[in-house]
């Protein structure tokens, strides 16, 4: 429709010009003594337009002719940039494909061509690191930092990541510290710092970072839980020989972070330090707070082996648990051990036999054999010794 409109407009203009020229009787007088020339105005206008068109074409031809070298140079430069851009893309693709030797070569070509020199240097550094060529890696990292200041943050992030992969965790932390001073810390940097602090054994720092990442929902819940567990286990092992600091640490431990492994390690560390009262409080607090789905029966073995303290109160506490978990073999075994310490021979035998009825174990048979020896029942003792030996040979 638009074309049709312009076509009609063009025809209308042609008709108007033709009518105007037909009715135009004017003329132009050209005088150049001793010559005189008289031409119609219509012819003069047509000749003038033709002359203008001729001059325009000539000027354009001259401009194109004299501008040819510049256009050739521009064409060649454009082709060079396109080729260099393609080389850069090839370097990125080869890096992701895992063809690190070719990626290093292509990145070097892109760098020499001047295409994204900083990013080309980072790609080359990454490829060199994958090829285990530390000298080339460091050289390219230096170029990336010096060629374009805008790449400083990217360079520091890549350096920290590569240092973590090389298990040079102190160097990774140093790079992240420089990054924090210039750009601050974002989630990716926090993840790298978390890995580095795990590597150097800075468990307090690991806990702090894990909690920060958990608040930002930057890590899955399962990973946060495992990271916190590892950090608590590391701190418990570090404080295992300092009872006062270990006790203070465990008292400050949030209840939601007292998982099965943490509670077990903490109880064992307290028992090793002969802190029976603290171990008892910890085990009771953990078991009282857990439901049937998260019942930590591993702690009951330690609970039954605790010596000293209010043994009668511990037996009463364990019997209260037994009402909720009547088929827990470890709880029954722990009750049997505590009754032995209290010289309640009959109750001890009943609990050990109930434990065997739930789950036959070598230790329960041995305890019953020792109890029978103490009560001078040799036949019964021999029976349990044989049963224990049979379980040991399985």
C-alpha cells in the first residue's frame, strides 16, 4: 500500500511538471559578446539538472577512487577483528571442551591480536593450570592483571579458585583478602573462602561462613549441615586436650547443630578427659531432645560405660528412655552395665538377656559370661563364652 501511494504521488508530480512546462513560455537570454543565445526556460532547467547530476557523479567517482586505499585498510582491519574474535571464541570453546593445549594456543593468538587481552590472558592461565605448567600460568596471570585493570576482580577470583584446586589454601585466602579490599565479597567469593578455610583447618571461620551462606540460601541445606558438622568435629578434636575450653565450646553449641556425629565425638572427648558429669549432661540433653526418628542410640554405649557420679539417677533416666524405646538393644545393654556397677545382679542379667533377645551381640554374651563367673555358675558362663566366640567368628 505504501509503495502504491508513492507511485501515484510520483505520477501526479510528473503530470504537474508536464502541465507547468507546457504552459511556461519563458526564455533565458545568454549574452557573451559578441554572441547572444536565447533558449526556452524549460530547456535551461533540464540542462541545469543534467549538469548537476553529471558533476555529482564525477565527484562521487573521484571520492571513491581516492578513498579506495582507506576502505581497503578498513576492510582488512574489520576482517582481522572478525578473525581474532573467532579465535577468542575458539579458545573459550576449547577450554570448556577440556582441550587445554589448543585452548592455550588459541588464547595466545587472541591476546597477540589484541582481542579482549585481559580475558584472553585469563583463559590462557586457566588452560596452563590444567596442563600443570605453573610458570606459564603465573605469566598469564600477571599479564591479565596488568593489561586491563577492569579484570582485577576476575583475576583474583580465578587465582583463588586455582589455588584451592592446587591445595595452596593460604595463597587462596590471600587472593580473596585482596579481592575483599577492592570489590567486597559476594556469594561466589564466600564459597571459595569456605573451601580455603576448610583446607587450612580454620573451623571457626568455616562455621561463620557456613552460617552466612545459609542465611543467603547460597548452599543446599544438606551441604550446610555437613560443613557445620565437619567444623564442629574439627574444633572438638582441636580442643580435646583442654577440658575447660572444650566444655565451654560444647555449652555454647546451638542445639540444632548437635547432630549425631557431633554429639558422639563430643561425648567421647569428654569421657577421655574424665569429665563424666559434663558427658552425662550432654548425652542426656541430646537424647531428651531427639524424637523417635532421630534417636541416637550410639550415645547409649558411652552412657552405660560412664563411671562415678549419680549412678542411680542415670539408671532411672535410662529406664525412662526404655519406656519410649523398649526394643533398643544398646539401651538395654547400657542398663545392664549400670546395674552391674550398682551390684544389681538380677536386674543386670535381665537387661543383658533382653538385649540379646533384640540383637545378639558378642559384648552382651561376654558380660553375661562374666556375671555368671562372678555368681559361680560355670556352665552358664561357658555357654555364653561359646556363644560369644561363635559371633566373633562370623
